[in-house]
């Protein structure tokens, strides 16, 4: 889920994410984009939050990661075909992959999040005046 607070229009918060690794530390609680302070904030339940300045970001790519979901459903169909009933457990994977490419670090930061198409469009509009953003379909 995301939180686009009407009281603070410069803050965009992603709550439903998989853990993000930044500088060797895993952050799994939330990712906040703040245009007033021009930084991304990674938070965790286990240690202090860390900040990433917009000046360090070369490009942000936001795309629908449907290939991963199709792979899991394909695997589930094959297992069902061979008679193994695994549909008792509901599998839910994030549908959007957000890559934050930094200027001085080769490996991009990857955020897997659950977003609707409208939420992804809002995130693109929110970040586009401040950093270069590509929306992939």
C-alpha cells in the first residue's frame, strides 16, 4: 500500500514492500520519497533508517513485474497437472519492481512493491519533476 498524504504533498510512502538492500543493510518496513527534502528514506523495524539523496540518483525505473507472477502461476499449474495439490497456500508476490539506479554504484537498488496501475502512475508524476523516471509496461 502507498500513502500519499494530503497534509504533506511532498511525501510518498510505500508500506507493502519486500526487504530492500542498501549498502549491505536490509530495510523491510517502508520506503519514503520526500521531494521537499529531496531524499528517499529506507526504514526497518530492527535498525535506524537510512537516507538516499536525490542527487545520488541517476535514474528511477518503475515497471510492472508480471513475469515473476506468471512464472509462479506456471509452476503452480505444472504441479497441479502432476497431481500435487499446493493451492491450499495462497501465494502473493509483489507486482511492481522499482529500480533506483545510483550514479556512483553500479548495482541498482530494487524495491518490490504491491501497487495498482493508478498508484504507479501517481508515483511517476510525483517523482518526475525531481529525478528522471521511466515507466515500463
